[in-house]
C-alpha cells in the first residue's frame, strides 16, 4: 500500500457477513481509517469487540440519507449488497449516487462493487438486480471495479458432516449439474488486491472462480475421502429446497415475497444450468493458483479437528 493511500477512509458494507469475515483481517491494521457498516445491534457489538480501532456504524441502506451519511469522507468503498433483498438494486443506486456526490468534494476515488458471476442470467432475479447496478455504476462517471464471484465453497457444511456417524448431504438442486466454486480466502485476497492497488483495477470487470466446473457429486466424493466416511447424497424436493435455503440465509421468520421469488427462480436455474466459469482471471488478480477443491477440503477438515 502506498503512503498516499494509508490514511484514506475505506468503507465496507455488509461488514458482518461471510465475505468480510475473511477480508477484514487482511485490511485491519493496514488501513488506519476503516469504516464497517452493519445492519443489526448484535453485529455492531461483535465487530466493535473484534476490531476496536475501526469505525463501526449501523445503517439502513434503504434510506438514501443513510447512504450519504456512511459515504461522507470516504475514499474507497467496497459495496456488498444484501443478498436476496427485495430492494438490492435500489440500494446499489443509492450507494452510487452518494459516491458521486462525495466525488464532487474531491476525496472519493474508487467504487468497488461485489456483483455475481454471469449477471447476464436474467432468469435469476438475484443476478438481474446486480446487472442493473453494474450498468448504473458504469454510467456514473466514477472510477469503478466490478467483482463477479461464483458459488462459495464455504457453504458446504464440512464440520456438520464430520460430526455425523452416517453423514447425509441433502442437495438443494440436481447434484450432477456442474458448478464452478470460489474459496472465500481467494475472494478476500482478490478484494484486498483491488482495494490496495486501486488505479491498476479502474474500469475492470473480474469474473472470479477458483475451480473449473465440478458437480456436487464430485464435491461430496472429495469430502468423503478426506473425512474417511461415506457421505450419502440426496436431493431435496423443490419446495423443501427453497424453504431450506431461505432458512439458511435468514434463519426463519417472515420472508418477503420477492425474496422467495428470487430463491425459487435461482433453484430452478441451478437445477438445469449450474454456474460455471474460468479461474484464469482470479489467478492473475491474486498472483497465485487459486485454491483447488482438494486443498480447500483438506484445510476445512484440519480446521474442524483443531
């Protein structure tokens, strides 16, 4: 990191989520001014304990005045939108508008947007809403970078399966359909590189993939070998799969109808098409070979044993 950026103010949204749990440790202590935005009081308390030298802010990103407040004085922002939120597109617009206003003051330099691999897939509503934000950002006049990660390896429940005598993995879609995966450690390293190298990544779109296409049958086989147990693989019925995914994401309770629509359409798409990409771009961004499935499984199993 260059001396002229070390005192800049870096803003991360959805700072209590899975992605930032891997990213923040790479940045904390390097950036003297780190602003972490969360939605709940419990997340605010937890991050204040973990990162006492960072600025932790609760904000409702659906409120345009809140996006202006959190963007005040910011130099670089990594905007991670709330997944499956019925107003994710509007939140993205508000964040970009606030950045444009801030850029007129002269301090704002870089808007990094966390999108999704193949946002062109309009049949999936959660992809389509990000496609609109990408377009809005490209037309904003800001210096931007768009990061497009694929399916997270880290969603696979290795510790849970290790704890079962006769482990069963119940897939939410056809397990024979190939997917490309990304390890969250790889994604965090790519995010950190883009944040710290800044100008090198202006006006770039990066599809981020750690592996080539792999069906879940192969994923389950690799985990079975690593834990020394035969994992039985089943596919949930469609409606049960939708409910299971929403419970995993939101923990139960009332679900907005649009959020349920998003989950339903995504699972229908996944059942027939999957989500596949090429790892070459990620390798270039992080400067090493991305994590393989076998490497990731080995690390997860070792961590669960410790």
